[in-house]
C-alpha cells in the first residue's frame, strides 16, 4: 500500500502520517517503511547539527504500521495509543535512513489491541517494543 491507500485506513494526515508504505504478509504481519528525508518537523530541534529521529516518533511509526492490520475494525473509528512497554532503543535513526518496520498483533480485547513491533535500518535492529491502543468511535 502506498500513502494514499494507507489514508483510506488510518486517519493520520501530513505531517503526522509517518508511514510511506505498508505490506501485509500471509502470516498477518505488517511490514512498513519510512524514508527519513531530513526536513521533517520532528528533526528541526532534535538536535541542531545532529538530527536524530525522536524515540516517540519511532514508536508512532510502528503503531501506524500495525493499525493497517485492523482495517476492518477501524472503519469510522480512531486508534488511540494506550500504552508502551519494554521499548528499547538500540541505535540512532538519521536522515537518509530507511526504517523497515515489522509489526504483529498479539492479543485483542475489543476495543483494545496489543501489538509488538521491531524496526530495522540496513538489517540492524534499532528499536523494539510492545504497545497497545484502543479503537474508539471518532
């Protein structure tokens, strides 16, 4: 899916739509990609002369990728973050990097969904974590 197809599923729009593409696999995983261009709003002060993608943004990218798995459940609804657990940041993500995200759902308890995600740059794990969100009426 490209950005326009992603917009039909999740409510995020520029500048908060942080996934360039997502692929759904046969084993019910979402594989997202985000290319860090260097001119993003979140790099403008983080940090001057040493731009690094903030950890909270990396978590948001994983969550947006995962929400694609809930396309049928999210019609007319909004996904809200409800928790982050066991998040580990292993390496910096910098302008020019392509972030590759792997997410899958681990538990459902409507309206709550629990997922895990891992993100890689050049095959190296840069961040991993567990997160939860609620899918609520808009």
